[in-house]
C-alpha cells in the first residue's frame, strides 16, 4: 500500500509539471498551428537563468526574471523568425521545421554554458520531506502540485475572461473570420508563444528540484515526456492536455515504482511507458481523448 500511495503522489506531481509543458504545446498549436520543437530548450533556458541569478536576486526574484526573459525569447522567436515566413495553415509546416533549428541553436549554447555541471536553482524546498500518514513525499513534489494548479487555473481564467483569451479561441476556430472581425492574429499568436515560454520556465524549477540532483544540460529533454501528454489529450485541447498529463505522469510513476514486477518488459520500460500509452490510446481514439474530428464540406 505504501508503494502504491507513493507512486500515486509522485504521479500526480509529475502530471502537474507535465501539464505546464503540455499546455504550452497546446496554446502554441491553437494560436499558430505550429508544433514547437524548441519547447525543451526554452524550458532549459528558464531553468538556467533561475540557476545563475538566484544568488543575486533570491529564488523568487530569479524565477520571476527567468519567466519574463524566457517569455520574451519565445515571443521574439515567433515575431521575428516564424511570422516572417507568413501566417496561416500553409506556413505552419515550414515554421515547425524552423523551431527545430531554433532548438539546436539554443540547446548548443546552453549545453556549452552548463557543461557537465549540476546547477542548483536555490529553491526553498531543498531536500526537505513531509510525512503524510505512511507515505514520505518530497516538499518539492507537493509544491509542484500546488503551484501548477494555481498557474493552470490562472491560464484557464485568462482563456475564459480576458480579451486575449477570447481572441485566441476565435482565431483557433476560424482565423480568417477572426481577422475580419478586427482581431490582430499576429499579436494573439505572439502572446501565446510568450505564455508557453513562461509556463516552460516555471516547469523547469520542479523538473530540476529534489529528488532530481539539479539542472543539467539534459533537463530540457524531460519536456519530451509532455509531448505524448499533449498528443493524448488532443493537440488543440487545453483540457485534454491536463488529462493526458495526469495519465502520463501516473504511468511514469507507477512504471518506476513497480519496475521489479515489470522486469519482463525490460529495465528501461519506465522511459518508454508514456509513449506506449500514447500509441494504445491513439489506436482507439486517433484524435486524442478530447480531440475533435474535423469536418470538411465538399
């Protein structure tokens, strides 16, 4: 029972952090139709800035500055690189390829700066743990759940109650009609990229916090675990991103917690388990858990 509860709490915390990253994938796709392969390097950038600034600004100040800078970099990538190639669904495939180049450039520079070091982020939870009944859980895991819920709640409130959120939803439904109604599509999509960058920088803190040893140059690759979560839920569905993230987080945690019982599937099964779940779900529901089948009138 202890192993089950521990895996459950770990899965919920992993799912909460994956949700921050997956929501970034979804917001960008809804706004621009681009699948952002540079998301992992943006996450690494946010974590790196927090690590190098926390000694001077404190953890909260460094995180706030890192979120702002990462959001600005993400917005600049869209504004000055991607939108130069045009807008609309016809440009999205080429822009998706451009994000691969951006990822290579950012990842190369950040890897050179980090090297083989493990960078602490100065988070206030350190290696402290809390005992909940028979289960001992890291405070960073609990903080991940609380902070992710607050941030995701704020994002959904922005979708629902702000002019930008209304514009984003209108552009996602019919970009041409939204443009005719006076919505500035370029501003909407740049705002989406900025939001995704901010979410990635926030997620970096919890991916590098205890029990992880710290930020390393491979931390950005952890964002790839959120990719099947976004696909699972339906790439254009924010609610689906949350559901997919929880499913992937629980899958990872239980695969790791019961690795000895799953040894017949291989020692590294926990690493591929999220993708195995994605394949199984997509066989049953090709459009994802909350994806909608497109209708075309001929």
